[in-house]
C-alpha cells in the first residue's frame, strides 16, 4: 500500500511536466476567499501546502502576502520559483520541495495562516493527515488560521475506481482521499472549527468542503 501511495509523486511529476498549465493561471475561488479572511485578520505570513503550478501562490503574493509554499514535486517548486522571478515576486515567494508526511521545515509559531487547496485529499492516510494537522498547528502563531479544501463523500467519484484503503480511491490514475464531516472533526484537534462549507468546482463537478480552523 505504501508503495502505491508513494508512486503518486512520480505521477504528479509526469503530469506537471506534460501539462504545464493543467489548472490554469487564474487563482482558485478558495484562494480568493482565504485571502479575504487573511487580510481581514491582518495575517501576512502564509504557508501554502501543495502549491502545484503556483496559481494560488502567485495570487497571494500579488495580494501583498509573504508566502512559503511547499510541494513534493521538484518540477512544481521550480515552476513556481521561475514564475515568481518573472513577475518580480521573489521577495514574497519562497518555494521549497517537501513531503508533508515529514515534519514541516519551520520553527514553532512561524506563520499567521496556512492554506491548501485539495492537498488534504491527496494520497495521504488518516494517520498521516493527523500528523500533518498537528505540524500545521505547531508552526502557526496563536490564533492563526488554517484553511483547507477537500473533496467529500458526496462527490460523484467517491466509491468509484480502485479502492486503496480507508476512503482513498484511485480515479483516473490519481488517488483521492474523500472526507466526511467526522474526519474533519477528527483532524481538528487543537483547533476551533470556524466553518465547514460545501462548494463545487470544475466540470464533474467536484464536490468539496472548505474547512476554516483557528489555532486554540
């Protein structure tokens, strides 16, 4: 099972190489919403998990935030860094290759907020997600915001494809971890849940939760 989940790294590397703009250049709606919340509370130093090709990273930087973005794909990290250079945003964007199953490479209380769009529904087990949530809490400052999105069990793809354990299903070569509200609550240890909103994205359409947490 671990080998199957680990193989997703190479699959994403290949995807980013073959489809340089697979997600487009425009920021996602979740990023726009997160930026509004961060700005309202004066959160400036932001950690982004799973930045992909950087559409949300660069949006945050253009909006006045200082962003440290992590991705486990070398291609993704290099792409984000190059885009930031071309746009004159190198002072606002730091891109680092990192596997979120390992401890986050930052000191305690380093960030005002953390954001990720569908990173939590990648090929990660519940135990790995619990570890990640605890790590995010560690690097957040007091009252820091943790905002993430995940596909949920009401999604049309849930239960289809190849079952890879727990609520993980391989659909079209990508392994997706689908969430229910109980899992959201399980991963919120040490946080106050400010909101769990449902929304849709894409052509399928994907059905997602937007989870907004505050570090206690």
